[in-house]
């Protein structure tokens, strides 16, 4: 219900990511039935179908695009104000690339992530460190993960910590050279708790 409420009550475009093609199809069909102007792309679709979906979203003919990480690689869309992660990606790099699609060119952006028991603990630990170093408030379930005692320090402290993105020492995630090309390193990210299978 959350995805539906967002897509039907806002006047800006929304980009939804899912790891699996079947989830992309299910979300697309659900929103389509509910009257949302939606397109979808993933590796199982013909090239012509993917191109049609991309162009419809790019030309503002569709308000929502549902995509897998692989199908959306290299694509650049302007004016995305909200990215929804239907599931947590398998590594933190994909998470950063996903949320980097919103809030560009100095604009505000919002990223919402559904977390469930299928999410890898190692990725959640990386997410926790990323949010701490970006100065974002941690949701309660991430506060319960081991972290502070392992040396995670908030941004602005002088402790020597590794980067949550590339694991390099001597710099923090906010100064990571590998993130320099992505921009929007401090996009506001909200991690939302979900059910066993995420939620609509």
C-alpha cells in the first residue's frame, strides 16, 4: 500500500528498483491495475519494449518507472525526486547508485528503502555506516545492529575510520573519490521497515 499511496498522491516522477525481474513485473502489474501511469524495464524484456518504457518515462508520458539494476545501468533521468527500493540490493554500491538518481543538480531528493528479513546483514551493516557518516538519522532496527563498538563514528569526528563505500582508509564516505562522479553523496535516505516480502 505504501508504494501505491506515494505514486498516486504526488505530482513528481518516481523510480522504483527491485532485484528480481518477477518483482518488477508484479509491481508494474499492481500499479497498472490501480490506474498508475507506469512503465517497467528488465533484462527479460525485448530491447524494443525496454526502449519504449525508457522513452515514455523520459518524455513524462509515465509517472513511474519500475526497473532492475542491470536494466537501468547507464541510464540518466532528470527530475527524479523520489527513489523507492522495493528491496535492499545485494551490495552497498548498487544502493548508492540507486539513491544517486534522485536529488541531483542541487535539488532535494528522497530515497525510501524497504528492509525485510531476507536482507543480508553485511549489507545492512554497510548501510548503517553509510547513513552515520552522511549524518542521517538511523531507524531503530539499524541502531540494534552491532556498529558503534566496531568503530563507526558520526561525521565530524576526528577518529580514523574506513570508508563505508570503498573500504579505503584515510577518508570518509562523504569524501570518497570513487563517489565523486556520482554526485549527490548526501541524498536523504530513509530506510523503512517492511514485512517478510516488502510491501505495496
